[in-house]
């Protein structure tokens, strides 16, 4: 009996441990597939979300690329208030382009055309002509108006200069006009300077 006691005690001590290990493994074996399935589902959902976001971004980029760009035109016409002077000088130039000294910018968007120019505040007033012809500055104004026409027809006086790819070209033009010097000078700050500056801005490269 003395010899059997250690054997019995050893069996009794190890048996619960073996049983507990078996139970633990059984529980683990049952739970592991569930945990793995949940992790797999979570990873799959995250992958689907990333793919959906990438697809949405690609669709937005494609839509932006497919959207019609704004077209930029420049034009010229006779100077307001100086028609008589231009007519008197017409014999010096056989081409009527001498009459078309006033320049402007046209911005054509989807179903709309906008007109921008810079001219004396009082173009027909004698004092304005006197100041400008004496190389002095005269008060000027920047004009912006939406035309009734929905498209621009190029001609000898109107030409297409390029496309504007900025998101908000009208706001870009408004910002330019707001900071433009409205003291008109025939040599240093005239309608041509306004047209050239606005055109360059509208045709500039878009920065993201």
C-alpha cells in the first residue's frame, strides 16, 4: 500500500490537469474559428472601404477632367469717347484696326459669357481726354458684365487665346480686378495692361 500511494496520488494530481487542458483546448478550438472569421471580416470590410474611397476619388477626378474648361478670348474695339479722333486718323492706316484700340477680355463658361475691361471713369468728358493726352493719369474703372450671348464667335477682332483650368475663374478675375490700379494712364496703365494681366492669370497653371 505504501508503494501504491505515490502512484495513486500522482494519478489523482495529473488527471484534473489533463482534463482541464482538454477542456481549454476544446474551448479554444471552438472559439478560434469565430475569432478568425471576425478578424477576416473586419479586414475584408476595411479593404472594401479603401477600395470604395479610391473609386470615388477616381470618379471625381474623371468628372473634373471631363468638365468643359472655360475659354479665354481677347477682343478689341474703338476707344469710347475717341471715335472722332480715330476717324480723323483713319487715312494714316488703311486697315480699320487703327480704330480698334480698346481691348477687353471674354470668359466663356458653360452657357455663359463674361466681359471684362478697363476704361476711363468718364470716357466722353473733355477733361479726361485732356489729362490722358497730356500724359497725366485719369480716374478709371474696371467693368464686369455678363453678356446675353452664350458662346463667343471668333472674328478679326476677337480671338481665342486658351483655356482656363482653375476651379473658380470668375472669383479669380474678381480678385484681380479688386487689386488692379484704377488710375488710367495711356502709357503705363491702360486697357491693354488690364487685358494682358487678366489673361495671363486666367491661363496660368493651376496649383493643387
